[in-house]
C-alpha cells in the first residue's frame, strides 16, 4: 500500500483539482468550519485545508517522493478535517470514513483511498499511530499551521482562551525541509507581549511529539525554532 511508485501525472485519475470541484466536499468543509466557530475553535476552513494540502505536498516534493504520493497527500490535506461536520470529538476517524465514501463515489483506486484515509484517520492528537509517508507529511503540515489569522474572535484574547492567545501571538510560521541535512524545521515568530513560549508548549506538546515521529518516518529529524531559538 505504501510503495512509492513512479507514475507519471497523466496516470493519476483523481487530482486535487477534481476534489475542489466536488460540491459535497466543499459544503462539508464550509459547514464543519461554521460549526467549529460556534463552539469556539480556531479557523478550520478553506484557508487551513488549502495551506495544509500545499505544505504536505511540498514536504514530499522536497524529499523526492513520487507524483502519486504528492497527489495523495494533497487530497488528504484538503479533506482531513471534513469529519468535524459530525463532531469535533473523533473527527479524524469521521473524516476518514466520510472521505472513503466520497472518494469511492468519484472512482478513485482502492489502494489510493487506503493511503489517504489511513493518513486522515491518524492526524489528530487524540488518537494517532501512523506509519507511512503520506500520514507523516499530513501531520507535519497540519500541526505547523499556527497563525494569528486562525483566530476568529479577538475579544477572546481578553478571556482565558489560551488557544486563541497562542495563535494570535504567532505572527509567522513556516515549515522548512532540508533534504541534504535530513531536517524538517517548524519556525514560528511569536509576539511575547501576547503569549509566551511556555504557553505554546503547554497546549502543543503532544503535537510536537507527533511531528517528531512524523519526521522520523520520513528519515529526518524534527526541529522547532521559536523567535530563531532552537527549542527542540
């Protein structure tokens, strides 16, 4: 299931552009994001899923994986949060099951569906145990999206909402891959007047452990730099 074959792009039947045209997928992403907004979560809409899809693909591009794997992780990144339309709890598994049905209806090969739903089903820190490059790249892309534009309600910063405060403090975040050095780096610039580095670790430690595991699956080491200081 995880063999990195060298198919040409012309051999790939279902691509991200086809997924983006699917009105059911688009509706579920939009409605899921609206639901999360009503219960106080950060943005999980088209901005987030497009960024995750792009970053995940870039990880595999820079590490020399095939076009097939790049395509699979793009689709996984775009659909990974679709299960929030059911419930926030267990949304990784819900996203995987919904994606399986939709991709099957679109005519995707079962082997490719298997890779995608395995990645999606293990992307959340509640319950994860991934072991393939598609899942690894998805995790790195998803957990690296820490940024002030994800905060919906700036008034929440006046309250004790640590997730909004940490995201609001993140003025820039990027994921860099060094193929030669075998290092994947998450670099974040944090405004310490809004939140401090300790608060980042307070809520995101489990995510950093996931990123470390993901990098190792891609035969790389993981680094975290906050305000140009290496912390992991």
